[in-house]
């Protein structure tokens, strides 16, 4: 039995009518933006720092897949929305609402929406990282934040966030590393060479993390870092 595939008429999109062609291009642009939305969320917001730090916490405790990836990603996502709320509100007020009301066109809406994001990213981007991409592209030194193109700002912001996240992750690892070293030394002095130190140190690391209210401290540090 041969399945019949319904035909799709794309003649209206490929015709000579400029209006239909414009509609097709707008639809294609919309689908492209939606496909790039995850990358935009990850690289232009605080999501990168948050999810990397939470991953370091899980690896430092050595609890394998606890908490699960879905929980860490969801927590990082909601923390991102919480931190970025003022920026999103400004974008909605200055760009989205006027565009939907017909007061500005698409180009003006894009420019207005990029300004709050650029200000947020510039505040947390190292000058060294930003200068790397500006110098490599041979651009003139921008006079204001608005003059910095997103093609240079976004990767500079991303590597700055990664550096900060790894610095926080290093500080998170230190107390857990101390516990591992103490447990390993105790087991070696008792002659228990075949017993994995991780099995013994895991309960102590979980206990330490719970006693100091670790999740509260981690989230508080992330919020204060912005």
C-alpha cells in the first residue's frame, strides 16, 4: 500500500508578486529566529554562568546524575529569567510594544532591543575579551556601547562568562577536595587500599553541603554576581 503524500502549493511564495515574496521572506526569517532562540538565550544572557556553576557543584559533590540534568537546566533557566527580568522588561517597553503598535519598524525595533542587551553584556564583559574580537575584525574602536556590534559583543561576553564560571567552580571544588584528601589519607593509614575513597567521602560531602545550606549559598552568590 502506497501512502499518499499531500501536495503543498508553494506557487504563491515563488510567484512574481512582491507582496507574496515579502511574506515568504518574513516567514523564513521568523523560522530562523526561532531556531536560533536557544543559542541567543544561552550566549546573550546569564544562563551560561549559572548552568556551568551548577554543573561544577554536582561534579564537586560527585553525585553522578543527582540532581538530574533536567533539574539543573530548569533551575538555571528560571534563575536566568529572574535575573534578566529588568532587561526583558526594558526590551518589551522600548522595542516590542512600540513595534506591535506600529510606532516603529523592524529595524528600529531590533536596534532598540539590542541596546539593553548590549548594556547588560558590556557590564559583565572583560575589556580584554572584547578587544580581542574588535582587533581581529579590524573594527574601529567604538565610542559608545551602542556602537559595538553584536558579532563582537556576544562571543566576548560568552568567554567572559565562562572564565567567571570556572573561577567560581574552582572555589566550589576546594572544600570537597579537602574532604577527599582527608578520607583518602585516613583509609591509607588504616591499610584499606582497595576501598574507593569516593564511597566513603560522598556521605560526608553531602552532609557538609546540607549543613552549610549549599544550594542557598550557591544561588545567592550567583545572584550577587550580577
